[in-house]
C-alpha cells in the first residue's frame, strides 16, 4: 500500500492529461544497474517476456543486450508485476533505464499502489530515484521514488497539470 491516495493523485493517472503511456526513468544508470533490474524481474516472481525484433527469447545479460550494434533489432522486456498490468522496459542506453506503463491499466487505488510498488522495488534494488513524467514531457516528473525517503512522493501539484 502506498502513501499516495487515489483521490489526490488521480490526475496523474488520467490518460487524457498524462498520455496513455507516461515515461518512467532511472537516470544515471549503468550496465550494472540494468543487470540488477534484470535480476529483480527474474527473482520477484513477475511474469516476463524478452523480445528482440518482436521475437521472444531467453533474457540475456544486460551487457549482451546493451552492447548490440546500433542497427540491431529493437529490444523490449515486457513485465507483468500483476496479471493485468504490463510494464515495458526498453534497454537502449546503459545511462538511463526507460520504461512505460499504460495508465488505462492503473485506475483506482489499486493502480496507484501497483505503480508505487513497482517504482519502489526498482528504486530500492538500484538505490536510485525513479521518475514518472507525462508522455513526451521528459524532465518534468510528477511522481518519484526517493531513495532517502524510501517511498514514492509527489513532485508536482496534481491540480496543476
């Protein structure tokens, strides 16, 4: 259960206001951080699927994924922390962990709690901040996991978006 309450943050979960697929990120990442994320996905019991060029396969090491040539097929790591919620990681750069969620799957208090649980799990494993920005509006986070506080907090006013 998160500290955030649906009635207060519901604007941040509105696909019309935020875009259906808001941007989540962990800046200042490394190949080692990506590997920690891959290990977290495997150990957390979350269902996952690794796709390279749309073709499913085993999850390689982060070093293998991130050292592929620039013109290689795209890679998605699709993760279901619960059966009805999909999180898509896109390992394109070792310097930042980028991922998306579909806000249409995160409605009500359960949606807030699931998103916060995912952000906390990633942030705790990495010891880094995790940010949520409106779709296409990078560097203006509205929510974030703060490692020093060990929780997800508001970074913007939900009434002013």
